[in-house]
C-alpha cells in the first residue's frame, strides 16, 4: 500500500487539494451554521409573536359622509369575499362577525375604588386567525361563562392613561385574567346576565373577541340573525411585499388597519436575505466539490499509464483506487470535523449576543446539525469514491 501510494502521488497537486479544502470548509460552515442558527432562533421566528409569523391584513371599507347619509352599510358581500379569496396573493380570508344585539358590561373591585360600567360590543373570527392560545377558548350552548380576548392596547390605555390620571392602581394581565366581568345581553325581547372571563390579550386583533360558536348562537337567539355581512375581513397573504396587493386594495378602495403591510414587507425582505445567504453557502460548497472532482479526474488522467502498468502487473482496480479513495475520504472528513467545530464556536458567539436582546432564548438542538454534517460527508465521499472507481473501470477496459 505504501509503495503503491508513493508511486501514484507524484502528480498530486497540494495547491488544488488546499483550494478544495478551504472552499469546502467555507461552504460547509455556511450551510451548517445556517441550519444551527435557524434551530436556535426558530422559537422566536415562528411563535405567536415571532418575527417570521404568518402575515395578516385587516381590511375595511372607508366611511364617507355621503355614504353615511345614504345609509351605506360599508360591509363586504359574499361575491366580494369570494373574489378576494381567489387572488393569487391571498392564502385564506376570514370574516369578522359582529354582535347584532345590545351588550353592556360592568367591573367592580372591592377596596380599589374601581367600578366601571359601559355599553360595548362583541366580535368573533375563526380560531385559526387568533394569536392567543388558551385552553378556555371554547363555548358550549347553555353555559353562562363567556371567554373573552381583549386587545393588549386596551390594557395599556388603562394603565398608562386612565389609571395614571386618576391615581388608580395599574392592572397586570395576570390580575385581569382573575377578574370576572358582569355581562348583560339584551335583544329580541330577551335579556340575560353572563359572566365574562378574560382568557388572553391579542396583539393582532384590535377588538373584543368571543368564540365564534358563541357569536353564532347569540346572534340567532338575541337578534334572530343567522347571516350578517362582515364589515371587516382578516386576510392571510402569501407575500406581503407583492405589489399586486396594493393595486388590488386601491382598485377596490379597501383600507388596511395599522402598518401591517409595511412591516410585512420588511419581514419578507429579511427572509429573502436569509435565503440568499444559505444559497451562497450551497453554491460555494457545490463549487468546492466540483473542484475536487475535477482535480481527481486530472490526477487520474495524469496517472493513466501508471495505472495501466499496475493493472498489467496484476493489481486489481479496487486496490489501485484505494489510495485515491482514502485521500478524498480524509479530506472530506477533515472538512466536516473543522466545519462542526467552527459552527460550535460561531453558535456560542451568536447566542451570547442574541441573549442580550432575548434573555429567554433557549439553545437549539445540535443533533440535526451533526446529522446534516454526517450526511454531507457520506454523500460527497460516496460520489468521489464512485467517480474514482468508474475511472479505474474505464482504464481497465482500455477506454
């Protein structure tokens, strides 16, 4: 084996092998670190309040003086909803359903001097559009307890506006979740009292939400209204930066709430940048593997006469190929090991920086990255071994 390797290594170019090693190491580090970074930050990106969460737009029709005088309802008809749902930039469309009966609520807390009563309203949306997860978010007909989700900015307005100006105690989300509201529903000749239980606070939906099952039942019971045209729609879009969204909204005079569209564009561009970085890593890795394959072909081509002589002397193709195969396996193994070490070092640096911004950030699993590194090693080494074996077969057959 040593004599055979000494004979065959004369045309081995250390510059070419070094170039492959560095390029392969760079590309593999980019790919594996991209995977590790995704695993580390995916809870932040994909959570309910994550950065790369699904993008929604809340649409309504403008309220004009002329429309108000003419009695325009400003609601969305069934044809308009279907037409919007068929647009290529729309994933799905949900409807806000409003209460068609009278709602009043009161809240009193002994010892605090707080007693608030007001007329209000309810709305509902399909559960898949909620950004609050609660085991209490359900309603069964006949129950006197109504689960309620409030906008988080309502609580902020009370704490930093009303409570501060009246020298009242500020309320936390946990405290409000223990408070029960006195709810009175009236309409259609009926009036009943219910207990309202706050089960969460929404950042996405600026309205007072109740379960859709309760809304359907209560509208039929207190207003005899089975079908109410929605005045607002919630739309999940595929790409918030799609220029067709703005054109469609302008063409139909639809309005959006807040700056969700602009924020969605920024998120989409950030996703594109992350994808581009990973693509660059894949391209660099592919080119490094191509350089190695080309180097192997050139090396084997230069040693063709020697290999033919060795074959005539009785050496088998497998024995002649073994030194080259061991060489590429060792190179690929070195690339993989150093890449995993580099990813581990980069991971520690990035996590320390990210925890300054997100103290609750947990470290992602490393096993998928190790498995990906092992998979790359086996895949590339397998291709290299096959190429060398195929070339020796051609020399053996005199091609």
